């Protein structure tokens, strides 16, 4: 008898849309077959309907919670022809188990139907709700067996793919497959009583009927026993890629192949045992290695320490370890406590054993302390040599990072899950608009204000009609979009405000957790009426009207919290829309060299306490802080799941200033530099080990702060999935079918940055505001003369390539190199006579250029370029303007100078825009008869050209134009051409501008 896990998978087949007609009469009779974990269910047949509606719930037993994420749910749609004919294939959908959500969080998701083969004619989509529920395992006696209802065999028989619309090649493949043998009559069961034992293996289906026959349950049990070696992940619902990046098991930590192994001396002090216990006394252990000395916590004698100390082996200056036990006792009437030694034990570090994961932890042992005054005391200790891959390293006292200071520890942070909350304000009714202070106000203007946490948005103003009327029904139909972060704020507060007296007409609250979630634009969502109320002086709520709104959480968007050009995550908020990862990103943060001091220690000596922050997707990692080192070596390795290759990894280096709690010193971290690596520029399954320059922009100019050494590897198991990612849209579908405006998107992005910053600042230890904003580039919207010049020179660089091509063409037409010009004449003749060679020649030429340029490709991933950023050729005043905040804090004279400079640049840009507009207006003037003579000349030319093109063959016309364009210089004139002269004389609207 099989053991069930107590979890059920519920699949609700809702409906399908726009199916392919397959019955020869323009319709289809569709039904669905759902397979999961060796179990099969079938829906009813909806006759002659291309948009069938089922609304059927199918339940499946999940045999193993741990492997559910690796299972696949497959739905196949078929057209039921009945009358003994073979059913035709309408499409299929495969859903990974990693996207399943818990009961209560499911929403209807429309999946596009996929083809079975390249010859299948498939279209449409199917709407599904998939969720799971955990229940107590059913109690069964030994005599009975747990049973589950299955589909009768007559209905379970899957259709064969031989539809009228399929290609002949597909029918041929179907005929070559073996046919199903007729089952014996005694093995058939009636449809009403068809049951199957859970432990019994599912009968194998013939290859002609299913694409992937289900595996027998007994074989699945063997596979699940193999999975037992993996660390248990009960109720976490993570797939193998997520487990590899988030888990901390021995196998992952033992890899550490992108960084160097750093030897550490580990000392685990567990507890002590005294021969003569004394009440009201505390005991602590003291560890001494040369000049290194550290103490455990002081505890009562009956308590354990169980502390681990990790000493950097390269920084040790002795070959022996001394562990001593001390007793603190405070006598009555004395302020200071007295300390007495309880004994010492020594270890020769050359005899300490080595341990490398996945070896089991070293068992601690009792050691007798040597003491002349207090013999018989013991201490339980374990001492071994390990590396930073040891599982005890993360929680151990570390000699190279300041011990147990929380602000210097390595941590992993997760950004909050963000949603767009859309509030549609429709109208209000039955408003009580009579004011006590101003009862004669007519036609008051109203607006609606909505608040979610610190976010406040308002609708436009609208008139409410006469205040003497008993009711007023102003209408808005406006959308207000907020950013909601999990866990959500308790309430969304909606208030109707009167503009005339700045008073609130009424207010209502909506519980955010109860708001409907949607993932597409096909379901508009239900609108609801809420009562408005106001509190009087006695705190009693009085009815003041009601408001009609529609509110929903938009799960089909990706909440953008990064600049568009450096985004690292493009997944939708709703987990059900998330596809499996296509690869794994591994980053080894090895170390830094030649860091500059950014603060002083002891008032004279400069120092730097550096740490690294890496950000990709919602996962932030922070290395431990290396105290007082200019060449720190972290050697820490982290992993991320990759869902899109066209994303960017951001790595920043900072000086830790938050751990210092002394007065008068700022508790802010100082940035030392930042690098970015775009994953699409990396070769798969290749290790990039390089050093990158750290340059930080300061008000005094750009300053090189050192170099950082990084190892990166982008692993991808499926080359096909990686190639398919380039053909899919960057953002989820909702960004294209219902996009936000540029201004609104910019406001929402900065709101999301503030929310992420506030949440990470509440972590322990906190990730500072200055760190998060520096990593997210929160100041990209701020005016900067430096960025403007950089973008201008970027555009000039692109146009320079066009100018280069123009110079080559001009050299050909001016006969600078006569053989080249003659050869071009021959090529034009060949193209005109054989026009079908144009496109093959162009693409073959492009192919040859690309192949020849492959050997000159960049071998090192490119990061932030100082020259391209234009930091070396910018004045101090321009940098000071870039670092100036809003509102400005500079003097009036400085602001005047900068304003005049911006006016000068804007004047040149204004002239450029005017010239571009004038060219378009001249072209428009040809057809508007603003200049009758010019338009008349153009009309006559059009008539002559029409007759000429009718009489002259097109090939002859092309040859004539080409030869005329490349005529010899002796036949040329130095003055502008007639066409240019004619076009420049056309009128524009510039003379009408005041």
C-alpha cells in the first residue's frame, strides 16, 4: 500500500478560447485529458463549441511533497468525433510543478496551446486554475487499501492524432506506430464502478495514443527513494534550480570552485564541568593563539556555550592554542568581581585534524584542564582545520571580520514581492454635501484621494451639482495605481474631498488582503460599492454617501524598481506566470587590491573596512566585512537562478561605517565603486576570472579606489531554451496590452525604490539606504551635464559610422580610386540585370563580415567605462551641479551661472529642433500650394516623370540614375544641385514663429 503525503492537487479546467475547427463544419467538440504523476482525469465533451466552458475541478493525489516541484502537469485537448472515429488533437499545455500555489492564492491563467509537432495546426488558449491543499493523510486499516477514482477505460483512451486538418506526414507517422491490443473482457470494469488501487501501477498506454506514457507507480517509488538523499524541503515547494541557489547543504558548499580555499582554524567550545561547583558564579573560556585572544560568553555553570571561533590561519603567529577556563565571582559588599583560573589545556596546531565538507562534523571531546590550584576541571572542545566552505563558518566568530559584530557578517537579503494595485474610481452617489460653515456653496468641486501607506494619489476635480439637491453623483472613471509590497499594508483608505472648504465628505477603508488578484486583461474584475462615513465629535460614524470603485492587484505586470537598461529581473508578480529558470549564475567574489583609505583610525592612520554587495533579481548578497585591510580576500561564492539572459548583474564595493557606534562619526557606508556585467555577453559554461577597476564619482572628480577580482560562470542546461528567450518579449504581456505612460512609470519606479529601500533598512543587519539607492541607480533621472555630454558623444559615435559609409560612397562617385568605381559600375549592371541576386548578395556579405569579426570579439566581459561616462573631461562645477540635490543649496551666483549655461545648451537644441521641423514643413509645402509656383513646377515634374517611367524601362532608369550619380568629376559642377536648390527655396513655418 502506498503512503500518501496528505497533499492534493486541484486542477480546475475553466474554459478555452478560439480553438481550431477540426470537425469539417467549422466547429469542434472539445474535451480535456489531464495527466499528473501517473494519474489521469478527463473532462466532459462540449459539443460544437470553439469557446467551450467546462468549470470542472479534477483532483490528483501528490505522492511526494518534496518531488512535486519537479513533476509536470500536462493537459491535452481533443476533438471528440465519437461514432468510433479517431479524435483529433487540438493542443496541449505543460505546467511545471514549481508554479503551483496554495489553495486561496490561485487565479485563472490562460495558457496558449502548444503544438505536438511542427505539422500540427493549433491555435487558441485554455484557462486553468491550479493549486494544492495539504490535508491529514487518510487513516487506513491493514485489511483495506486506499482507493482513488479514475477515468473509465472507455473514456480514458486518448485520441490518436489523425485530424482532417493535419498534414499527410503526420498521418504517416501515426500509421507507423503500433496499435493498441484489444483488452480482455474480464479486465474491463463498468464505468460507474471503475476504481484503481493507489499502489497498483498504471497500465502502460500504447505509444500511438500518448506522447509521453506515464511511468508505473512502482518505478516512481524507486526514483523517489533516490531523491531521499537530497535535503528535505517539506512544504517549501522549490524546484531543483532554486534549491541549488538557496540551500546550504554540503554538496553546494563543497563546490566553491570559483574562489580560493581559505584555511581557518575552528574551535568549538561546548561546555565545562567543574570538580567543585560554586553557586552564584559565572564561567567563561579564553582562547589564546600568540597575540590573538578571545573570550566566550560568561554563563552560569549549568549552561552551555556552544560557540564556534574561526581564526584566519594565515594571520596566526603561533603554533599552539591555549584554552583556559576562568571563574568570575562577585562577593557581597564588593563592586568588582574576582577572577580565578580553573585550568588550561594546550593544542599543537600542527597536529590538528583537517575536515572538508561533506564530512560529518567533528565530535567534541572532554579535556582535563591542568591547574595547581583547582584540579579536576574539564572542558568539552572540538578543534579542526577547515575552509570557508564549512557549515560552521557563517555563524562562527571570525577573526578577519571583527568577531560577532552583526553589521560585519555575511548576509543574504530578499527584496519584497511587489504588486501594482489598480484603483478605478467610477462615481459616488447620495453624497451629503451640505456644509455647516458654508451652506450656500453651489456646484462644489470634489476629488477622490486614496492612500496606501505613505503613497497618496488624487483624481481630477469634478462638479457635484447643486448642494441643495438630496444626492449628487459625480463621475470620474480614473485609474490610480499604487505599489503594494508583501506583506501588504492593512488598509487602502479612500476619501472624498471638497475643494472649496478642504473638508472631507466621507471616507472608507478596503482591506488589502481581500482585494481580488488578476493576471491578464481578459477579466476586468468586479466593481463594488462602499459606504462613506465621517466621525462626529462623539466619534460616532455617520453615513455620508457611497462610492463605486474597482480595485485589484495586478499580477500580470513586473514591478520595475531598476533602470530599464540595467534590469536584472523581468518576471511577473504572479508566481503562476513564472516560467522555469533557463540557467544558473555563479559569482565568486574573490578579493580586492590596492584599496584607498576612506577614513582614519586612531586619528592618524588611514583604513578601509570593505565589503561587497551583489544584486541580481530579488536576491541581494553581502559579504563579510574585512576589517582594516587594503587587499581584502573574501573568497565567497553565491548563486542565482537566471530566467532571462538579457539581464544585468550589479556588484558594488563599500566601506562599512555602520558598525562603529561612537558618537560624532557618521553611520553611513561609503561607496568605493560599482561594476555591471550583462549576462548575454557571457559564453555559457565558461568561467570568467578578471579584475575590474573600481572608480567612484566624487564632487572633486572621478577617483580610482582600487580593483576587484570577480569570477563569473553562467551555466545553461538547455541551449534551445536559451535561444527561445531571445524571441520572447522582455516584459510580461500586460506591459504591452495595457502599458503605463512614461511619466507614470517613472513615478512608480521611484516609489518601488523607496519601498525596497525601507524594507531592506529594516533587516538585521540593515542594508543602508545609500547602498540600495547606489545599486539601483535611483538618480538616473536627475539632470547631469556629464551624462548629457556622454549621451551626445554616444550619438556622435553612431553617426560617425554613417559618415564613414558616406565618405566611402563619395570616394566612389568622385573617382578617387578609378578601378573601384569601374568595378562598382559593373556590380550595378549585374544587380539591375539580375535583381534576384540583390538580397542573397547583401545577406551573404553581412554573413562574411560577421564571421570575420568573430575572432575579434570581446573576450573579457565589459563593465562600466570611465571614458564612455565622460568623467575625465568634466569640470568641477559641472560635477558639483550633479551632486546638488533638490532644492539646490548653492549660492545665487552659482545657480545663475549654471542657469545661463543650461540656457545656452537649450538654445542650441532649440535651433536644431527648428531646423529638423523646417525640413518636414518644406516637404509638406510641396502639396499644400503655399508657394503656388513651386508646387506648380513639382506638379509638372510629376506628370513628366509619370510619362517617362511609362515609356522607359525601370532597369534602364535605375542604370541611368546610377551612372549619372557616379559620373566623372569633369562632368560635375561645384555648385549645389538643382534639386537641392529647389528644396531649400520651399517655404516653412519658421517665419511665422514670434
